[in-house]
C-alpha cells in the first residue's frame, strides 16, 4: 500500500509529511484530479441520494425502503450484491404492471449505476408487521440505511410487537 501512496506522491496527487517514524499522506486538493477522486470516494453517498430521490416518485409509492447488507455497512467488495428492501402497501398487487415495472427498472438501474448486482427483497407492509416477520426484514429495517419511510415503519413494528 505504501508503494501506491508513493506513486501518488510522485504524481503530485497526494502530499506526504514525515512525522517521526510515520508518513502522513493527504490529498493535494489543488491537483486537477482531486475533485474526481473526491467524487469517487463519495459514490456510496451518491447512490443513497439517487435512491432517496427516485423512490418517492413511484406510483404507487413504497411504504418503506432500506439498503442493507455489506454495501450499507461499508464492507462491500467489487463482487458484493447490493441489497435493497422495498415494502409495498398491502393493497398493491405485487404483479401490478406499474409496480413490477418500477421494481424491474430499479434492479436494472442500480446494477448499471454501481456495477454490483442489485438484489431486491420485496415484501408487503403486513409481512413486516406480523409477529413472525422474517429476520432479514427486521434486520434490514433496524440496521439498514433508511431510503424511504423505514424509521416510521420500524416504530410501527415495535408498537405492534408489544
């Protein structure tokens, strides 16, 4: 890793400062590549922002959505799937054309945006509120990144569990 850092120093992208036996590296924000590097470093946040903008525009709109798994935890590799939980209203037929088209488009778009295969776990609101809700759903809502309404649904799950 130090060789890579030294190559970046040689290219002027990174600055190096010696402090005792340590070498401290920092991005040279004046370098022409600095902005592109910062954008690459923020890809996860850009993805979350896109999803938060897109999901409320669906008709019918999901009750809740969350990103979970390794991408949400920040431990993903290039081979990781991108896991999304989408909760539909109970009165929405999962085979409804508009709903199914939105789910299929989301799967294609997320895969195209990231290069990681999108895996969508789709459930009804009733399924999340039942006493025997799948553990993956409970975990996704509790530990995942809220994209749409997940916090409110999580509170309702807590109340219904009592």
